[in-house]
C-alpha cells in the first residue's frame, strides 16, 4: 500500500482484543483487517478471542418475540443466497462490454481534462474531509488518504467516466479505474430523503453484494465523491435507499450501472 | 431429517448454504435467542432490536456458504455478525446525534451502562468468569461489548490511557476464554 501513517507508531497487532469486541472505529477495523491478512498468529489469536465474545453474547440471550422468527423465515424463503467464495480471484476479462443503454461512457483522454477533473474532485474531497462525512473518525490521516485515493482514480491511465440517470431523478457519475480496482461515485440532483433514510452505495456482482458506504448528505444538490475499492470482474454499481445508518443487504436499487469490464 | 434435528450448528449451516429451509428454521431456533439478546443489549430500542435481529438472521441465511469452520465455531460466527450489526446501528445513530452532548454526560452514561449490564448478566457461568477478571479488564470488556463503546471511548470513560484499555481488553478476553473453556 502506498499509504503510510505518520505519527502512529503503535502495532496494529495490539488491536486484536478491541477488534474482537467491535470496539474499534471503521478506520481501525480496516487497519487491523489489513494486518490480519498477513499475520497468521493474529488470525489464531482472534479465533480464541472471538469464542470468548460468543460467551458474552450467550450471557444476555433472551427469547425473541414469537412472530419475529416466523417473519424472518418467511422473508428468507424469498431471499437469494450468496454463492460460496471460490478460492482464486478471477482476472478481469479482456473482452470489453458495451455500456448499458442510457449509459454514457467517456474515456478520459487529455491530460488537461484529467487534471481539471482531479483538481475539482480534490477540492470536493477536501471539503468532505473537513466536514461531515468523516467527523466520526477525526482522523486526518484517513482524510488525506481518501483525497489521495480519489485523485489516484481520476488520474489513472485507464480512468473511465460513466454517467447514468437515477430512476427517482438526478444523475450519477462514476469514474473507475480497472487497474486500481477502484471507483469514485458522485451524484447531482438526487431527491432529498425524508425521515431517517439514506442513500447507500453497493458493489453487486458474482462476488455478492458489498456495501460501498453511505452517500454523504448533498450540498447544493450534489453529493461529494465516495471512494470505493475492491471492484471485481462483473460488478455493477448499485444505489439504494435504506434506513439511516445503512443496511446489510440492499433493497431494490434505484440505480444499477454496469461497470466497464 | 435426524441430521437436521441433532446436527451441530456447523452441520446445519452447511445445509442452509444449500437452501435448506428446514435447517434454517433449526438455526433460527438455536441462535435466535442469542442473536436477539445481544442485539437488544447493544441497541436497547425494542423496535430497532427486532429490525437488526431480522437483518442478522437473514444475513446468516444469505451468507451461510461463506461460513468457514476453520475460522471459528458457527456460534461465534453468528454472534459476531449480530454484535457487529448492532454496533453499526448504534454508531450510525450516534454519528447523527450530537457527540458533544454525549461526551459531556459520559459519567452518567457509564453508571447507566454498568448497572444495566450487571442486571442483564443472568448467565451465572459467564458472570462467574467475568469476576475472575481484574476490575479494569472487566469494565473494559463489558463497556465495549454491551455498551458499544470504542476502546478510545472506554479509555475516556475510565480515565486510563488508550494503550492500557487495548491491552486489558485482550487480556480480559483471553482470561474469559480460558475460564469458559475450562468449566
């Protein structure tokens, strides 16, 4: 990873207990998981710690309302299941798909265009960093990393721009880089949501549906860029309306955009 | 059929991953109380508790094929999903609420949590094991797990350095695990 934290010398290893208790911020969670992927000892320690948390869960077990379980079983009958993970990751196919109807696709060619776009986004991203979206983290390192990641996508040699209408109104714009397996998502003119609801971004494809985060509240009708990575071949980008705080599984998408293969 | 009734939770999840509705009912019967309990402990609000518990069990249905027995027990897999979903829910709400008000009233919040948590710890075995921990270990672990606080917040609440809390959480869990496993 290009990103290196400054002034944070402590070892992610020490986070194992806090991680097992979910007593970490999203940032710490990410950091520990990255460490976990490379640390055999952590994985086996975490296994032990997690069994202890299962004990803590058992201590507060309580009979759920009878109709709740019936309802869940009924919903499960019409809920599609995820396929298992199958070992090695597929490579991106070389074949290029045509964009879905109603989708505009532009290759970002000139250096000037890319530069201008990147500049504008950087400003937008900085606004995000200083403002609402990341205030929970209060972590400049992360903010800087995100700004950097967004610019990285915009300036990638294979950056592709896709725009599409959103079913409920407004436009969504995606800039994606196959090389970086990452994208930046922005919207304009989405209807404001009433009540405790939010827009949630998803990557949907053969690897299953993965949340790519919540859209920040719009300013002047536009939402600041959301950065998402971990794109897989065959992924679509989806946008849904969910209860505030987001959902674990997507409801019916108001936008489905096929990503350039 | 007999396998469904008597099978381990691991075996049941395996059947669920192939779309076996009866196996899923068995999984719900077995894990429903612990899922509901842990979500309620963290989320508190009855309506939201049901909502999150439903999300959790549906996630178990959807993702049963992703359960890897090499990475831990089936029960731990389910409770981990439940706890994380519950935490995500309260954190999202917290972000929306005013964090400053929260910070100002942390002393009250702490008493509140400890009292509520103690009242709910009705399972004697875990309670006995929790008593084997040092006070700081116990408070760090219970505030994080049932109270939904991050280790930084726990450090603030207890007035100890963050590094200390991280260590106490880890040591506390190890001791808890040894105690639970040894009985």
